[in-house]
C-alpha cells in the first residue's frame, strides 16, 4: 500500500489536472438544471449587484459572496446560471488545492488520498457546483488556517474577517485561531502577560471581533434577512446531535475500523457508561425538530426525511440516538495530530449551538477541520472511504441534477 501512496505523490500534478477535468465533467451535468433551493435567493442578489442595484434581498448571510460573484460575473460578461456555477466550481477546485497544502503543512506527508476524500465528501461535493455561499466561505477559512500555520497572523486575520463577510458565524473560526496560538505556546498556563502577547500577535483577529460586535449591535441580530427563521441568541442542540448522525453515516468506514478502540475505551473507562447516559438524557430532553424549514417537503429534502421519520415516535427517537452515540465514541477514540487541535470540538459546539435550523451544510467547516487534524488512517480505510463516497454520489447526484431530491 505504501507503493500506492508513493505513486500518487509522484504524480500529484497529473492527479490535480485529472481533478480539474473531473470537476468540469460534473459541472457539465448541471448545464440544464434549473435553480435549486437557495440558489433562487443567491442568483437574483448577484444579478442585482452586477447591474448596480445594491439593495439587499431576503438573504440571511452577509453579501460578501454575492459581491465577489457579481464582480466576476461583470468581468466575464455572462450572467447565465451555468456561468455563475462555473465560478463557484473554480472556488471549489482552489479549496482542494488548499486542503492538500494544509494537510502537507500539518502532517508533512502525502495527502493525496485524504484530499480525494475531502473532494468526494458527499455533503461538501454538491456545493462545489452550486450558487451557494458555503464554498467561498470554506476557501477563506482554509486560507486563514494556512497563513496562521505559516505564522503570518495579520494576513490570516484578514482572511478571517473576509470569511465573516461571507458567513457571519465564521467569527467562531476566527476566534479558533488565536485560541490555538495561545495553547500551542502556553498550554494551560494562564497569565495576563501571555494573553497580551497572543493578542499582539493576532491583533487583526481581535479587530475582526470588534467589527462583528458592532455589526450585531447595529443590525440588532446576526442574520440580515429572514431573521425570524434565524433568531439571534436562541440556542438549540439540534445541530450538535444531527452532526453526530451525519458523522456516523459519512465516516462509516473509519467508524467501523474504530470498533476495537471503542470497545477498549468502554472497558477501561469506568465513567464511559455514565457519560453515555448523560449524553442520552441531554439528547432526549433537548433535541427537537421544530424548525419550520425542517418540516417541508420530506420527499425532496433527504435531511428532512430523516428528521421527520426519526422524530415521529418515541421508539424512533430512541433508535435515532444509537448511531449518534456510536459516532461520539468513534470521535473520542480518533486521535488528532496535535493537542491544541482538540479545541475544534469546543469551537464546533459554539459554532452550531446558536443555529435553530438543522442543516448539514453547517458541518462543512467542522468536518473539513476534523479531516485535516486527525492522524492519518490506514491506506485501506482511506481507499474504502473513497469507494464508499463514490457509491453515495453515484446514487445522489442523478437525484440532485434532475431536481428529484436534495440533502
């Protein structure tokens, strides 16, 4: 298997060219597909900006994505759905290159197989070809991470601020970097001098926090439009538990490979059963599927189908918990490459807790960071994961392209 890794490493330029052609072929499948879900809101805003009309429509996110897209659409001279999707796909290709570079920077070894997994990850892959904010948001967060790894904190902070102009809740990942810098340098030793030293290094991030607070005060909330569906300061565990379910499904090969480690942990840790019970009680009394958008069209939205089916009765709710519990313990036994990376779990909770709408798109950045930070799996697990993703996408993509179903 080492021979496979070596071969892929030696031919990585050819592989990235093949990836570019692959993206082009998948994009071609969307050539006759009409607007899908949130594209109905994003494209009109982009076209308005392109035509010099800067009024905001009913978009909940900051208009950074729409402004960037409008500039590129203006340069291209074309504003068709297909051309606008092409631009987002270019951003997607850049994220694949960034993932490879960041993985090499963290692990100092071949990351081709892991990069392929990232590209084919089902809940990320779809958005490479759609007029959604998520891929530009992801790209900017990845640039922030890359420059912070290279100790270029001012530039990293700038990309963090730009990421907030695409999606406001990226303020959480902008806070993640100074926290990592602090614990990387000082561990759990706290003093005012150490805190001030990190603030001096990462002052651009803190300028971003100040701008975010000012925005929330002026806007009287975080969301711009549709604020009733995205209320500020309303906390919900829905996304925390559904993320565990999605983790169970999409990281299934790794989860299965983790079974011996999970058994060993449960045997050796006398608190494991009590912790599982606490997790269940928290789930049972706090998990609710009550957002209006999570009730609509379960025949079309696969997410809503899962949520409505598994919350239809107490028996189904109980059944729903077990894959979440398995995912939790699989995550617990998966080692990350550096101790400060474990902060991702705390910041993922902060990132997801304020969101009432249960939406698998919100997990794109946490899952990307998890894939980057975890120690590399065996080559066999990587290959099985890639084949597993291909099977899922071969089933899912025709449904999405024909507008018969969506995640």
